[in-house]
């Protein structure tokens, strides 16, 4: 396997203040990695550090074998933000939201071609929303809005998906639907990093679990090892809120999961 993401003694923060320090990890192609931890522990800071959305204060970040500062094709990283980024004041259909995910791939002309529209349709179909393409996102349920955001990220044909709390704030039934959607991506060999408070319905999909607490990575292992050590890892921190993470100050067509799928292999 080849490394998609590699951090070596990396530290991230906002301004000069570090929030996450000494982070070393590797995400290989095809892995599904959960980043777990209490509020304010450093999970989002880690994710934003990988995305280049905060300050790297030390160490190294390598993406696809290239130093992060030198990576030009940022569309190779698909980002699925939290649902509240879909403002109810913006009138747009599910299809229009997903079309915006093609923007990094359109080139100078900036217009959707037939191929782009096919990719948008396949993205919606993959998350089970082909029949809601013309529906305004403000009228969709919370779980459906999460799936629209996943489809938007898939439309960019990324090599890795980074998801921020995809199951937060939705009911148990919607969590299982989302898990089914992510299961389809796992079948296609999609690499995913999922930031979450709890594993819930996602547990069976994971190849690794990383736990962040008080600005440090305190655990990195598979599901079995996590289950055996969970009590020692979390001890009395499960319900605590840590205030290490700060709100950042103001100012601060590739083969992919949409290719035709052969269940006997990856993609043709």
C-alpha cells in the first residue's frame, strides 16, 4: 500500500498557539480511519492541519508522497464538512450543490460538460439520492443533507475523503443509512478519514481508530486493540470538554469512487 497522508511530529494551531502537538501517523490507500475524542481535544485541529486550513507550527505533512506545501492538486482531497454549512437561506437543489463539487475539475471554461453531469448523477446515485436531485436541500432531513455533502465531495473524484462529524445530530435510523452509504464507498476501496465523537454505526467499517485527547494522539490501532484498551484510553475524559481548540481568527478526471464498480475487484 502507498501512503495517502503522512504526519511526522506535526504540530498545528492558530497564530502562534499550538493546539495539537507531536502528531505522527500514516493513512494508507484504502484505509478507513476514525479520529475519535472529546470536544475540544484537537480532532478538528488535526483535520484542518491536513487540509491546510490552520497553521503548521512544526513537523512534516506529506500528501500523496508530496510535501503538503508543494501539493498543487488539492482536489485530490475531498472534504465533507458538518451539515450546518448548508445554510437554509440558500435556495439550491441537491443537484446544484453536488455540481459545485465539480468546480475544481472544470478548467478554464468553467462550464459543466456532459461528462461532468454524468459524474454528478452518479454521485447522487451512490449516496441514494438520485430521486431527490431536484429537491431543495433546505427541505431535506439532516441525514439527507449529510449525504448531499458526501455526494458533493465525491463529484470532485478525490483520492481521499475527510469527513467532519458525518453522523452528529441525526437520529439512529439516519446514522445507519449513512453507514450503508459509507459501506458502499468502502467496497470501492475509497480512503476515508472520519472525525467523530462516537463510533456508533460506523464501527464495522473501520480499519483503524485514532484517539486524540488534550492536544495529543493517545492511541492509534485497530478495532480489536481499541476495544481491549478503551477503558484505559478514555478513563475519565469521555464526558469532559477541553478548551484547547480555538476558533480561527478572521482572515486565517482521475479514477475514483464513481468509476463503474465490479464487486469482484476495485474498478475496471
